[in-house]
C-alpha cells in the first residue's frame, strides 16, 4: 500500500440498521482474538488514545469529547481509527468512526448480553438517555425479543424523547423510576457518566444480567458495591478494568473473567438461573480495529459489485 486511504464517518458502509449483526460479529472477533496485549490508554486534553494488535489487525483509536457539540445538536464523542499495514508497518487506513464507535459499543454489549443473560430474558431497563443509550437498545432488540423497555433518565424531556424514538422504531418503551425498573427487569444496561451508584443492590432481582459501560476513568461509578460483591463479574480485559473500569470498585479478591474466554469456551459464563451476572465494557482498540476491517471489507464488496456508497 503506497499511501493511506481515508474513510469518513458518513461513508462507512456498516453504519445502518441492516448491519448491526455485522457489528456483533466483529465484536466477537475482537473478543476471541484478544489476549493480554500491551495497551496504551492516556488522557490528552479531552482525548483518549488506545492501541492494540492481533493476528489480523494492528491499530490505534483516538477518541475525543467536545462538550460544546450539545449546542450544535451534534454528538459529543467522535473518534479516529488508524489501521497499520502489517506487511510494511505503515498507516494503511484512517477511519472516522464516531457513529461506527456507537455501533461497536452497542454490539459489544449485545454479544455479552446474549451469552450471559438467561434465555427467557425479555424486559430491559436502560439507564441513560444520551447518545449511546438508543444504540444499546437497538442492538439488544436484534439479539433478544424485548417485550418491554424501561427508560430511566435524569430529565423527563430527554426520557420522553428517547421513548418516542424507540416506539417509532417498533420497540415497546416507557419511562420508569429506577427502583421500579430494576425490580421487574431481566436485563439492566447503564450508559451514563455517573460518579455514584444509579440504584441499590437489593433492587436487582436474582438472575438479572447487568451490562455497564460508563465507568471508563478513575472515579466514575454506575453500580453499587454490594452488587459487585454478590455477582459473577465479566469484562473485556480484567487488568484494565480493575484500574479504570467499574470494577475499580469491586472487592479486591473478586474474580474478573474475560468475556473472550467465555466465547472461546475456556471459562464458564452464567452458572445458574439465579446468578446475577455483570459485564463491564469501556471498549478496546482491538474491537475497533476488527470493526474497521469489517467496514473496509464491506466497502470492497460494494465497489466490486458496482454499488454506490
């Protein structure tokens, strides 16, 4: 490859409702190939850099957050994925991946939920009404038949707006208070920037699956400590999430299980119908690289078939 190619966000061929399953497949690939690889992760004036390498992909993700985008009716978060040409060590492709990242995050949680939640789970509580929350519900609705979605938000206006969007998409959603949502849900997803628990541990029913993603820095917290002490804990990469993820608040002797080991069949997942399972994900660069590869593969197929992008 003589020069790098650039793919901007709106041109990504996987960014669309018909391709959420492709995102899940890519997330599975990133989990299964993941080992305890060196991972750079440092904050740079509102940005974050993550790097990783695997058999098929090596790259860097640069994520950014622009709070001023709220006034422009734009998402706060954007990211760039830089894929290296592994035959020469040069930059192969640069992918603008703000929207793609939202799909990848949702696909990651959907993969974990599908393998860890009880087969009959059909009621979802979603905490958060921001940019990511609707992607989470949309992805879960593709892998589970959700009978009811309970939206828990801080502001009534944003909660009502999200409920309306989900209803238009054919998803039965309604507003709820935190305690009521927890007590009747089979699946709980938290997608917030909270620094204190969003609910009490004794509100969570036996057999519930919980997916959390908001705790991606020291001091952030979405779940109560007693819940972490009582549940079986899963995550992307145990060493990283013990330091900066939700499990920084878990008991020091708690066992953290990499979800990739469950997918590979080398570690058990849920061990009983009564067990509470918690999955913590803040994303890994290797997942982003695999999703970017899937996008590039789809782009090649479309170009070969003469289809417009």
